[in-house]
């Protein structure tokens, strides 16, 4: 229901508040057809005050609980002049051509009706003589930046995404002096809840591991433009820990095997492992601490509240000797092969031990001393993948109280931010235990992240976290895997349903993905929900998306996006989308154990046909085979690709289009490769060596061709990941170590023996050009070689030999130093059209090509007689 009230604003006269129900650019006569009823204009208002619209009940019980903290943040925020200057910096880096087109101002919450908001209005000068055309005011530099993005998006049809996913589309923005005017009354957009949270505890390793200041500056700009005001700030904490532990008589040498390597710091921080990928060079500590100070300074300048880490109980082994009477437990194995003590079984200081509070207090105070200030919110996840030894609610309550006391002893205003992931996966946390932990801290001093709310919301089953404030988060991505996937309907409705539910304790929305720079449509929508008071009509929203994304309207591309919305971006099966495509997560299994005989004959015969079941045949394979996730009709997605290609001549100049085209072609080919693999297994079980040989080479050709495709866009290259790791090194030894870290995370991940692979192998897999041709293809070729040999020699598949060879291949690749392209090459449109024709237009057309061959299979030139286009013409 809309509530009406009057309100004078000295800065923006006659301002109409749109609470916010619809994007205003839809109503602009120069934009899309009018799809919604108009709101009252300023002419319907009195001359002395505005008719204002607000959403009744936009606040929640949770917001009331954190009101004191919000007041502190308002009071301690950077001076208005600093925030305005920071917002101008964001605008300058985004669009330097419009240096004088916008006027920015800071306003108080009182001028926004007591909430956080931004205001957009026409400047009185309207661009005459180079003066500003549009005034944007907000309660912080973040709100101003978000207001700029809102204006560009909804009035100018612009689009902002990460560089790797195509970057920005500003071609639709008119030149200075001709910017579109907003409604005469102006526009005010309020946040329905105070916070927009960003990051996951492991994003720092899966994505940020090798970032320098230039990349961080871009990301902070992106955060501000998306309205993020509560980001994690974990960089450089090892330098703080080093200083803290020295105060407890722990030397630098005692910490050598405590910290993980640069690509594995997230897990050493959580106490999952120690030493893996290390030791950290001395230069790393100073380098990262310096970087963290720049990150924090910029966040504070924009009015953000960075979330700093707190002590979780994870300690170096040497602390046992310094404090022999302390309650210290050695944790169990976390995914190492054979409980290897070099990496596993870290030590946890019991939160009820007095030493816990002393270390926790010292860590908080050392951060405040080093950084000069704090936002008073601290992240601690003591129980993440670490189940308490007792399920007694009183004991659990004492643990929670001690953890919070450690924070509060270092900062009187401390608030504990905790990931709610443990409540999703660990059956230990039944209602009594969960309630005991959540109520161990005063209400308003603990905030829970409902980490996977778009798929498995905990707020529904926990009575709103038993009265504790929480943030509705979209997890979406695991390990930075590349997969077209999303649950757009849940994103567009879930936060609103949670906020409007009875006795809601929701205080924010958030993006808690493990890796970024993928699926830009998902993050565009999720970021917008930080300012939406009502559910969005996704069909309508997606209809407007292509024009913003590519800067042009094209009916076929709009039809294609409608298909994608109903297929890849409509996953409703509740499954975790961990990419297990055969190419990037090759099965480590005896092929005779894959139970194709249990599949319906229609599925076995139709593996290479257009019409693929909505539930892939892989769904029925036994648990020893990690099945690729498929939740949509692959035939529909192939049709969407056909429409994408038909639009290419008009749109291929757009980097955003080329990214989406490569990604969509990759998605279709990856699922096709899964089917080809099953064809190989079926032929093996029928002892048809001819077909095994043929389809094995087809699979390898496909992998090499996909590598050529991925090379066509900067967003799909291995080179930048490796080169950025080496650029942080200060000598050759560091360069080798950092590159090993980078290569290991995306392949074997953790330790292995000669015959037993890492339990986390391929968890961090990527569809990157260079990785497919140099690693995934040779690995598959080894497997296929043993398949053919076992048929030719009449013996069982030599599983141990296969494992030994591919593990050696992997370990050699981890240590190798080959250079890979960091700049894309090739024509994305021509390459996609070529591969569509070759593999997807008529997949079963390969059957007639099966014929005897004396050539061995391999990852050489993938050209065959079915090619009708010379690959050189694709460059």
C-alpha cells in the first residue's frame, strides 16, 4: 500500500518519491513504450510541498534492532566533501567525457524521510554553457554513485558489468548537453533495508588472490555503482596476525607453516588447512597490508562500512607450547589425502578459554590501530565446517558469548557478522542448538548472512533466525566456475517476500558468491534488488535487458534472452550448481561401472540428437560418477544460440554481445560434450573399438575447438590469471611459487599421491582458453587411450595406470611455466557460427563418418573433413 505525506526539501523542490515500483526510463517518451501507469507529476503537487510516495512498512524489526549501529555509522562517516570527491572519482573513471554533466551533493537522512536514499533531478542550468545537467544527491558517496548508475541505466539505457564479462555499455548515453531530463518533480529512491552486502569468505582467494590496486579500484567503483555499502575487507590480515601472535611470544618462524599460500589463504584463515602453497614470503605481508589500507581508505571515502575479520579460534601449533594449559583441540582432516599432517588437522582454541578473549581483543585493537578506524562489524565463522564437540545448548551459548566478548573487548560497539552456511549443510544445528548460538549475543549485536537464500532460505524455517537480524544473500556461484546459471525469479521476489513477511528481521540484501566475473545478468538483477520495494516482473525486466546490455534493440536477441530466462536462468530443482561438465571435471571411474544399461533405450539412442530430456541421462548414473548438472532443455538453448548468431551482424561490435555469444556457444558445446562422452562409454561397454576411437577423437577435437572459441574474448583466458600472480612476485622464486599456487587452485587444488588424486580436484575448474588445450584435452586423451587399449588387448580398464598418468600430468602442469595469451584473438562471431554449424546444427551427422583409422587419437589439429571453413579465416 502506498502512504502519502508531505515534506519540504530545500535542495530538490517538488520531488516525487517512487518507492521504488518501476524503472522511470520506461516512462520516458524517448524510451520504451509505456508499460506502467504514470505517477503524479509535480503539477499535481502544491507549490509549497511535494506529493510523496513511500512504501508502508519498508522498515523491519531487524532494522529497529540495529538502529544504534546505523546512527553510529551516520555519525562516523567521512565528511561530505570527501564523499562527494570520491563519487566524482567514480564518475570520472566511468565516463570521463561527461566531466561537467553531473552535480553531486550529500544530503541528510532527514531529507530522505529518515532512510538512506538518492535523489535525481534536473539541474536549473540544464547544461547551458557547460553547466551540469543532472543533480544527484544521496546520503553517502555510495548512494550518489548508485544514483548515477540508476540514471544511466533507466534513463539512458546504459549497462555496467565487470570488464571480463564485456565491461560497460555507454554508447546509448547522449553526449554532454543532451542528457535526458527526468520528471520535473525529480525522483527519490529509498533503500527498503539499510545494507547491501558483498563477497564471500573465499572470494578473496577464488577471484581477488592476485589483484593489485588498479583492479581493486575498479571493483570498488563497481561496488559503489551497484549500491554496495557493506563489503568484506579481508586483504592483508596475515600481517596483522603476525604482529598479534608476536605479542603472545610466537615468532615469525613459528608461523611459517601456519599461513597458506597466496591462492589458499581463505582456507587457512578458516582453519581448514595450514601451510598448503606456502610459506608466505616476508614481502607478501607488507605488500598486502599496504594494499588493504588503500582499499579501506577508498571504501571509507565513499561512505561504505567495510567488514573486518575477527578471531575464530584458529591458532598456530606453537601456541600449545607457549600456553600448555589452554583448551586447545586438534581438528580432524579436511580433504587431505591420508591425513597428511603437513597440511591438515589445524588447532582450535576453545572460545571458553580466557586466552581466546585476550587474542580476540588484541586482534581487533591491532586492526583499529593499524587502519585508524573501524566500521564496528566483524566477521567470524568459528563453526563453519567445524562442528562443536557437544550439542548441549548451554555449552553452545557459552561459546557464542565468548566469541562476541572477544570482539567487544576490542571494540565497545562491535557487532558480529556470521555466515549462516552452517545451518544449511550441518545436521548438528537443530533448532535448540541454533537458537542457543543466535541468542548467546544481545539482539542487535549479531547479524546472520542467509547465505544461499535464493535456493535454500533459512529465514523461512528458522522463524526469522529466532528474532536475530539477517541479510538475504544470493550465493549463486561456487569456486568461480563458469556456467550459465541462475534463479532469476527467486532473486526478483525472494528479498521482497522476506522483508514483507510477518515479524521480519531482515536488514539487508547481499551477493555472497564464491567467485565473480560470470553471469552478469544475474548480478545486474540482484544489485537492483537493493533498491526495489516490490517484486519485479522478470519477463518484463529481461525484455529490457538486451537493449541496455548491447545498446541496440533487436527482436531476435530479445527472443533469445526470453528463452535463456526460461531455461538456464530458471533453475528450480534446488541443486547446488557446481560445474561438473566432463571437460572440466573429468570422471575418475572405471567406464564399465557407468550404468548405461539402466538408462531408457530412447535416451541411449538419442544422445546426439537435438531433443535432449530436461533431465540429462547423466542424472541416472551412480554416485561414484559426479554427474553434470542439467535442468533445462538443451534443444531450447541451442535455438537461443541460433537466434544470437542471427543477430550478430548488427551487434558484434559490442564487447558485451561478444562475451555473451562466446559464453552461450560454450554452454551449448559443453553439454554436447557430455553427450559425446556417454557415446564413448556406450561404445566401450558394447566393445566397439571403432566407435570408441571415433567419438574419443570427436571429443578431443571439440575441446580444442572450444579453446579456439574461448580465445576470442578476454573474459575466457588463462593468461591473465597466471600473469597477475607473477606480477606480484619480487624475485624468480616467488614467481614460481605464486604461479604454482595459481595453477594448482584451478586443477588439483589440494594434495595427492602418485595414485590418489586430491579430493578437491577440479573444484576450481574454469573454461579458459589455454587450460582446455594444454591441460583438459591431454587429460582426456590419456583416458581414451586406455579405453582403446583395454578393448584392443581384451583386458579390464587399467584404472590405476590411468590415475597414475593423469596425476603425473597434473603435477607436471602445476610446476610448468608455459606462457599463455592475455589478450584475446579471433573473431567471436565467425568462430561461433563455425562451431554451431560443425557440432550443433545437426549433431548426429557425424555418425556416417565413422570409419577405420590407424591414426592414434590426440590433441593435435582438430580439423577434420567435416570442416567447411578454414580456421585461419577466424582470426
